[in-house]
């Protein structure tokens, strides 16, 4: 159905091409600390309403720098969801702290604020909260619980640049927030990240850790140059992705296998780095998630499973709160559609929906 394969990302972008040409022309592409990085840091700070924006080499290192900025270290505990990006678990370990796993909220891919109270100990130093797979974390509730216990909140907005949480931009809620500019991300430079905060002490600690005679985890001037024009386009592209996601979900309502996240009652607007479903396999059906994903990919659709989650990690590496049932289900049932197709026209979106529905019917008949 899609012999050309899934759409490429990043897409051709005239403004990015012009930025590359200008950086080559004026020589700024090879500078240590030039105008593009300075402009990008200022733009990100203004966009998120914070005083400090520190650019770095990846979203993964941004999480570690955020932890170090918050003073998290050996012997501390850090709370995070039992289903999250694997690098967040490793970042906690990298600073010498111990991950404490809480469950996801029901029918979502974000940390359950109601499960936080049981997770605290005398050594809890931070909570890492991710906006994950088009689900928006309930930041207001999480921050209220954490701040009542004197604990820092690190907001991972790597998958959600420009999204809004209760009407406020993602990345503006946490005591520290992180962004990613990885090769598949909505704002992309192939690699890169940023650490955002209003706390001067957090910012200074992160800078001191990174200073090794020069910045040890830099974002290059060339990377900063190509991110800047994308910032100006983000709101429009996010709006297009939001409309496309709603169209696809409506078109696939009758598909018994693909169940979207529960609707939010808040003023949330995801940015759709991934369009996500739970794969609900009817009891009488032998069709597995892997079969559906493999069939979709054979048709040129960029469908994939989610992360493995952390529920199987050794108790020597982490502490679990409860049985993490929702996190386990997310690891077993998540189905993700990569975002470039969300910028397609309605005809191609309808063709994608028809293809998925046809695949399910074909797999059922074959079984």
C-alpha cells in the first residue's frame, strides 16, 4: 500500500537549508561559542519562560545534567515511572542514585500522581516525569505532591516540544526540564538537547560539571543554526499533527485492536512525536501485536512497539512500588506510529487507516 515506504524525517526544509548555507558562508559553523547557540539558548528560555537554558549534546545527557544540577548523587533515590525511556533509568544510575519505580496512570503512558505518596523515603531527592507517547503528565498534581515533601521535579519534554499542559507549555513546569534534538525528534539536529531552569544554583551545578577546560557535552553551532528556524515552524506543524492524529483515531475507532489513550479532562495539547495505542487483543483472536506490526511495516507503515519498561529490573538496581501492572501492560501492548506521516494529506491518512483495518481483517482470516 505504501511502496515508497514511510515518509522520511527530517522533511525538506527551505529555512533549514538557508541556515546551513549562511553558517557555511560566514564561518560560524565551526565556532566554539557563536551566535547561533547564543540565539537558540535565548529563544528556548523565552519560549519556556525560564531564566536559564543550557545547550548540550543529547536529551539523554540533559537528564543526567538535570539530576546533577539538582544535587542528586550517591545514596539518593529518584522516583520515575516503571515504563519510561531507558536512558532515564540509566541517568539515575550514572549519578550514583537509585531508581524508585511507580506505576503509570491507568490507560496512559505517564506517571501516576496518585502513586507517588507511597514512593517517598528519607533519601528521595527528585522525581523524573516524562510526557510519553502522546500522553501528557499531570504536572500540577505531581509538583504539588513533590514540593510538599521538598523534592525537585525534573520534567522530560523530549517527546513533546511545544505541547501544552493545562494550557502551559511542556518544559515550563518542572524545577528543571529537558529537551531533545535527536534525529527522530520534532525539533531535530541529529543529536542535541537542552536543560531549562529558573533555579540559578541548578544551572550553575550543571555548568560546573560540564566544564572540563571547555564544554564537555556541547551542541555545535551548526546544530544550533538548524534548530532555530524549526522553532518558528513548531506551532504550525504541531497543529497539523494534532489534526491528523484526531483524524486517524476517528478513522480507526472501529478497529477492535487499537485503543487510544484515555482523553484528558485538562487543557492539554500533545505534540505527537508518536501516535500511540494500546494493542487490545480479543480473547478469541490469535493475532499478536508483533504480527500486526510486522504486517504494517511490510506495507510501508512506520509502526512499532514501545519500550520494554523497568518492571523486570533487578531489585539490586531499583526499588519498586507495587506490582507496576499498568507499566507492564504498556510494555506488552504499546503500538506506536512515527510522526512524519501525520504531516501527510487527508487522502494518505485515510489510505493508512484503511490499510491497518485491512491488515487486521486479513490476519483474522488467515488465522
